[in-house]
C-alpha cells in the first residue's frame, strides 16, 4: 500500500532544507564555480540547477514554482509528462496531487465553523448516520479536531487498499514483486460512493477488522490516517448539506480561478493530463480514489500556486476565503504535547515551513511556504517515489528550490519576519 503522505517523510530532509535556506556564497554552473555576487538573475541559475537535476534521469518530468503571496518568481517544467509522445511537462500540466488534496478539508471545516454549522470539538457521532467508536475504548468519543490532527486512533491498515479503483486490470508483470499481494486487492475493488465506503469500514460486518483502530485511545497518539481525513470531509458534507465536491468548488476553486482543477478526471483536459509511471517506469492506468477528499484532486502547478498564495495571504491576515481568525487556527499547532506538530490538517513538522506533501501511484507532490521569508514552493512529478534514487532526486530537487531564498528575499525587498 502506498501511503499518500506522512510528515515523517520530511524529517530526514529538515536539516538539508534548513541548511539550504542559508545564504550561499557561490553557485555551481556545469563545472564552473561563479561568485554569487556576479549572478544577477537567480532565476537563470535555478533553471540551470533544475535542468541538471532532470538530466540525472530518474524523474520522467516535473514542474515547480517559487513565489510570494502576490507574485511568481520562477515557474517552469522539465522533461516529459508522457515519455512515449515526448509531451513536455510544464506548469499547466494536470495530475493528481495525492494528499495535498487534504488541505481543502480544513478550509471547508473552518468555513463551516464560521457559519455555525459545527465546532472543532464536536463528537463525530453527533453528526454521522452510523457509529464510529474505537472498540478498545468505547467510552472515548472521537472529535472533529482529532480527525483533523490525525489523533483519532483510526488506522488505515485494515481497509484503505480497497479505496483504489483502477481503469484497467493491473498486470503483475509490470510491477515489482513486492506489489503482488496489493494488486490482488486493487484488481477486485468496486466503485462506490464515499458514504458507502465509510459505512463498510465502520459498520458493515464483512469489512470489520482489528486493524481499523489503534490500541490507544483517541487523542493520545498521532497516526496519519487517510480514512480519518475522508471521514472528516464526510462530516462536513453532512453538516453543511452540500456535496463536498460542490462545496470546495464554490469555496475554493472558483474564487481562486483554479480553472484547471477538478475532483473528476472526466473534467480534466486529456491534452494537459500526465501519464503516470511506477518505480520501474511502466505506465500506471488512471485510477479513482473512493475516499477522494484525502487524495483525489487533479490540478496543475499553476493552479496550486494560486491556492497556496491565498493560504499565505490568509496566514498574514489578508485572505479572502476565510476570516483571519480561521487561518490562524488552521495553521496553529493543535497538539503541542505530542512530537508531531500539526495544524488543522496542515503539516507543521518542519521548522522552516507550513504545507503538505503527497505521494501515490505515479505521483509525488510538495507544497510549502516559509512564514519568515514569505516564499512558497510547489513541486510535482509523475512517478511513484518507491525507489531510492527516485526519492533522492525528488527531494533533492525540492531542496534546490531553497538555494537562493535569501538572495530572492533581498532582491524583492521582502522584510523577513521573526516568527
């Protein structure tokens, strides 16, 4: 099973990210070392670095952007969105963004709180048409805040693999042997509604599993849960009375002019859509995630840049989707007593940045901003990050996006904030 995203993935990067945020004295261009004072256009230097990253050959294609809340400093694509047709990968290329999709949930949640439809500490069983209780702790209620901070004690291990429905049967010869047992599950999965899936997980006997919950009470332990996030979106849908797809379209996609974004693949322009590759560079058929709020949004680097710019403005008190107070709550550590800092869904596990990442079949994504420098970063690629050299290159590319932060801040006259 691919874990769509867990903040622990970034822990090994924290030192390198923070180090790369420091001012560099020189830049390597090919085999030549040039003094940084002679480089007047850092965008050109970044372009060279990213072209060299792509030339390493492990990522079929990728696109990225570096920006402030009000302007884009650098955005470009490298390589191919389809290796066969050599279709270029650029900032308008559309793909699934996996778990970054989850960050729409707190926007919808906080808007519902603003409107008086729900409270963060509501017991989910006061909302749901079926009961969700950790059987080991039947008297401990699960709250919306716990779902939003991955402390609900809900575990993905029992049933999450049943959420993937592929457009074609998966050929075991096209995947590494380690996938064999999972492919058997994926190849018999059936399309169903989010509500039906969640009812099967929590209230239908044939799907009941001891692995549906951890052996700890709700609120005690951080355990990243895709199913828990999807359940939260379903609670919002019930309380607001608006279908989650329609709710997020009205609240986020339309106001931010994210015209190349959708929860439905049928609405994506095929000419802009990537081809997905697994870790041995075989094509992965397109797929639907039944628990779509946790990882099923299709978008582009260009559109997601607009989204993160709004989040950055909101963090600074100038957002238009939510009130300033809602942004502050959403991006504040909700569980300081635990070792995994998290806002309302938003990842705060790196000292330098707030955001989220995602990985799934044929995709890896990163979306973070630094409140101090006020710079945001978005990175997409179209390959499964389940192989060491692919993982290394993807995260090295992301780290490279921080190389000239201090120079960019200086050139844009940004006042660095002391958080």
